């Protein structure tokens, strides 16, 4: 009985430590959701007006230790040529090398139509050139991941990003699904049907590309090449259009703050303007835009699927004084009911589980309602799951 009681006390003490750690993390990182404590109206992100002021509002000014460095060295990122025959093993070797260090690589000869990419950029420009009232028809609601966000003025009260975004869901669960087309028509009206068709096609191309990449990731991890492809076949993903307007004081703010993507895989297409930076070997490095390539990086959910072998890397976006920057990000996410846990052969190789079982909706809710994504999102989420959730 004494042994049982001692074990019970030990378990209770361990859980108390986890709860205390989680409580501190939530207190420190839970975003302030409102700006009207003094009954002033919420800040509106309208860069053409904000740039007329002598200084940008304090909410957009980042702490000194997080302020951007513009003139930084370029990151050497491996190129994966998907058109090469018989080079799957070499491609998987390059991926493994990049993903164990920083999780970023470039994909070329990917088979995605150049005209489709061009149309997607053109329609993105047309959307962000609309008056604010037109964009606000798609205003994102609190706690949701779809819709238009004018900076994050409705979610955060400090360290606001100098950007606006339009996000929408893509489902690959049913063949012939029109998730994206329906979103544009239902939210912005029938005159946006053409927009919806372009982004429906673009998301389908990104989904197909991500499944090819998943085969190579499986090979590089020593599991069946179909394992991860099958896991993500019926993905429920997020597409995001990013617009970073010019800023009169780009040395004070950030377009996107330092964070790791909570999703599984990000496929990014940049326009011609530099801005993406990755934190590697304790310094920031840039990834130069390449119109013929997609930038791919590992997210936290896939890091959990690999039991921590592959890394999701800290990255950010900087802005400039001269011109706007635009990018398109496809965030591959598992189907909602899929349980995220590494295959047994990876667990055996790594000597035990690092993260608890979870589903993507649980993680998404955590990042939308409880925690502002940073370098420690997955670890904090894991503690939160253990302390607050029943096992799946």
C-alpha cells in the first residue's frame, strides 16, 4: 500500500508540474483579444493612412530583440527536381538532410501550370487592391481560421504584423468537392465565381504536389513511401493569401512574427519581392524568391508524426519601404478525424514517444484560442493536451 501511495503521490506531483507549466505558458502567450479596454474603437489596419503618420502606431512596433535584420546572408536550400527519373533516393537523401536541420527545401519542375500560378497571383492582387469595405465582406470571425484578416487587430493588442490575409479551407475528402469555389461565391458573391475557380484549381494542384512530396518524406524516414501519402490523401487544408504593404519604418515592425507553422507541410509561392527569413544556426537567413520554385517547409504536426526527427523551423517575414510583397501559402493538414501519431518503426528508432496523440482540430483550436504561434507551440500544446484533454 505504501508503494502504491508513493506512486500515486509521484504521479500527482508530476501532473501538478505539467499543469503549472501549462498555466504559465497560457498566461504568457494567450493573446489579448480586445483593444477596447478604454472604450476606444479597435485599430483599423489601413497602411495608406498609417504611413501618413509621423510614426506607425505602437501596436505595430516589435521589441528590440525581435526587430528585423534586412541585410542578412542567404540560406543554402536544396533544390528537389521532381521531373528527374530514378532519383527518388537522392531526393529523399536531400530532404532528410534539410529536414533534420531546418525543414526548408525548394521544389522545381513540379508540374504545376505556370498560367495557374500566374492567375492565382493576379487574382490575389485584385482582391487586396479592393477597398477595405469590399474585403471586409469576408471578415474573419473570432476563433475561426477562414476569412479576411486586417493585420490581427481583432486578436492581438501588441506586436501586430504589418500585413493583411485572406484564408480559406480546402477539402480533398470527396472527389469533385467545390469547397473553395463555394466559399468565394457564398462569401463575396457570384461575381467572385472566377476567383473561386482559380483557387479551387490551385488548391487541388497543391494537394497533389504535397502528396508527391509526402512519398519522398516517407522514403527519407525509412517507412513505406505510401504511408504518409495515404495519411494525407483526404486532407482538410488551409490556403492563405498574404499581402505585405510597404511600410515607412520597416526596421520597427514585422510582416509576420517569428513562428513555426502548426500545420503539417507548407507550400509557399513568393512573388519577386524578398521577405522570407529562416532562423538557422542561431542567425536569421533569407530565402530568395524564385518564380519557378515552391518553398516547402515542415510544420509542427508533421514534426509530431516523425516523433521529432524532422524539424519545423522558426521563420518570419520582413517588410520594406519601397513596394508591396505578396505570397500564397498552402498549409497541408490531416483530415479532421485522423489521429496524429508516428508509425511504430519511427517510435522504435527514436526510443519512445515525444508527443501525445492528437487530432488537427485540437491543435488548430489551441493556436486560434489559447496560444500565439511561436518557436515552442508544439511543446506547449503537448503539455496542454496532457493537462486538459482525455486520451484519444
